[in-house]
């Protein structure tokens, strides 16, 4: 399992913490579940692209998603 840092509004973090406590889950578990749901919801898009042998297109689409982690602040995670 890898580590990913996210930036979230302070108020949203507090609300998430309350919900996690009520549900008996960690905030990380809730985030993980949300990501799993998002992936399931969008899996068809990825399948359609790969069926057309557009793997390069998939890579191009994903590049912008990783741009936010290309900064000095998160540089320490490159060594993990």
C-alpha cells in the first residue's frame, strides 16, 4: 500500500472526522472507500479507451492528475 497526501479544507476535515468517529472508521478508510466507488463508477471509461488500443491516450489523460504532486513540498514522498 502506498501513501498519498491530500489537501482538504479544514471544515471538511473536521466534518469527515466526526462522520468517521460516528461510523467507527478512520478517515483514511472513508477516503479509500470513496476512491474505490469512484474507480468503479468510471471503470467503463477506462475499458472503452483500452479496447480501442488508446493506452497512450489514457496516459495523457492521467498526466494532469499527477501535476499537483509535482512540487517541493511533497518531494519527501519520492524516496518511499
